[in-house]
C-alpha cells in the first residue's frame, strides 16, 4: 500500500471563516465574468446553471435539485447590478455575499411549478428580464444565457432580445483561476485525498462497491464538501471496460478497485483524482502490475507536458499514448479543465483532436486533470489513474501528493 496514514485534514471552515478571503473570491469571479461579457459585446448575462450561479454570486442553494429544476437564476449587467433571483423563502441565503447587489424572488415558469399556466408565468418572467435589459443595457440588446427552455428563448427573441451562448462566456471567464480559487481547489484536493486514503484503508473482502464508495461521500460531507458528480467506483471484472458505476458487487481478495472521484468539495470546487488498488493481502498479479505501470507512465509523462504557451494541438501530438493493444479502451481525453466542476477545455488525443476537438493555448492559472486508463478488450481488469495540476508561469505544478501503490509499481 502507498502512504495513506496521515493526520486528518482541517475542516473546510479554515478559509470560510476569513470574510476578506470570501470577499476577494466572490468579487474576483464576478469581475472576470463581467469582463468576458463585455468582450463578447453583451449587455448582460442570465445564468441558470447552478455552477455558473455559484461563480457569479458566491451563493449555493439546492445545487443538485436546481440542475433539473430551473428554480433560481442570476442576472449580471456589465454596467449595472448583479441580481440574484432566489427560490421563494430563501432570499436570506445571499446575506453577506458582496457580489450580490439585489435579491428578488425567482419566477417559476417551468412545467413542474407552473403546470398549464406555464406561458402566463413565462410572459411575466420575460417582461421582467426585458425591463432589466432596457434599464441596464444602454441600448445593447445582446443577452448571454447558459440554459433556457425553448419557451423562454422564443419569448425573449420576440421581444427583440438577441440571445448569445452564455456557456461559452462563462467557460472562458472560469478558465483562469484567481488566487482565491486556487486556494479553494487545494483545500478540496486535501479533502478528496483524505477520502481516498480512508477508502483504501477500509477496503476488505466482503464489502460491496457501494459501501467502499460511500466512504468518499462521508468524508467529503464531514470535511465541508458538497456533492459528487459521478458514481465511478468498480472492482474486479467490472473495472474493464471503464465507466461502470458502483454497484452491490461484493469485492473479493485480490480484486483491483478503481475510483474516479469527481468530487465537489469545500466552497464548491472540484477535486478529480483517480486511483486504483488491490483488495486484501494477496500479492498483485503480474497483469495487474503491468496495467498499473502503463497507466502510471501515461499520467506521469503527460502532466509534465502542460507548459504555458503550448497549443492544444502540440500537446496532443506530444502526449504519451497507450500501446496498440490498449488503444480501443484508452481514455479519449488526455486531460480536461477543472474548477467548480469538470470544466473547459477538453483535450483529446492527436488522432481525433483536429477532426472532433479544437486548438487553444495553455495559460497560467488553468487547473487541469490528466487522465489515464489501461485495459484492453478481453482483459480481466483495468486500471484508472488521474492527477490534478496547476499551470504556472514556471510550468505545471502537481496539486496532489496522494501516493501510488508501491506493490503495483514494483
């Protein structure tokens, strides 16, 4: 086993108790967003995605519920206020958030809330948004929106509002992290690593995959984290192919366990690490060690390529690839961005990036997760590994100090 015996990390209030730090975090993010709205020639942005609302206002409320029920939203004027439209009865939750200039009750016009009165409520909502654009737009009628049901889009366009892709604007604002965001990422990684250490230490034959995976959740919540985006933990034959979700399968002595954390930790920031280990005291098999070494080599080589100024195409051309036998199940992405969740950009391998991806430039302040999966069609098992890095002026900085399995690397 690797180095998993450590003192517990501090609880998440370490930064949360610093009011000045929170102020810098919130105001730094909304300043970046307003600058991007201006760059895209938009008068304002209207954000429904709870991650973008978090970035814009610093507020959080029913994050998972609001992913599929558009019950709250934020209006951000480039030359004007940030108005949070909050779920009725929850207006107080924005108290003390310096980026929020005004709180209003959200107009719920989605079908679950409005039923047959959907169009009536949507028209009322539209009139309010159009009035805000007239008041704060200075004649500019371009409005960036990230998520919108068709009814809302049609009503705004009928009112001569030009709808612009708000996800692109938000993604480009979130691309470069402020110093406070990097603090929050580091703390989420600390919490995530503690959860993985506890999972590994607790794993024993007879446990279910779900029981092992639940330890990560418990640790995240105990230490101030929030939620987890996926259910990617599997064992033994369920490690190949990758992307099988945690189940009631009972793990056995000698099984490989793989986990991809996709954890949203303290302050809403993501920690996306992957680790693999074997169950019990049985020595790893030769094939398990071979797969582990392949995945380890790919991650180790590739994270070091993330130097500022390098293009996405150049990175893809330089990236270490799996041997031919393993390419069918190789991770399609070399890496992806990370912040409040998995974020832009998505960097795919050289054989696909020019046809299905895009170019770009690596910049200081990007947080990147570098992926690897080793496993061939027909193999008994597979191995998933992933590291999280920060691109700095001097090159990539490894953010995780979570050890690898020495027995599997021997």
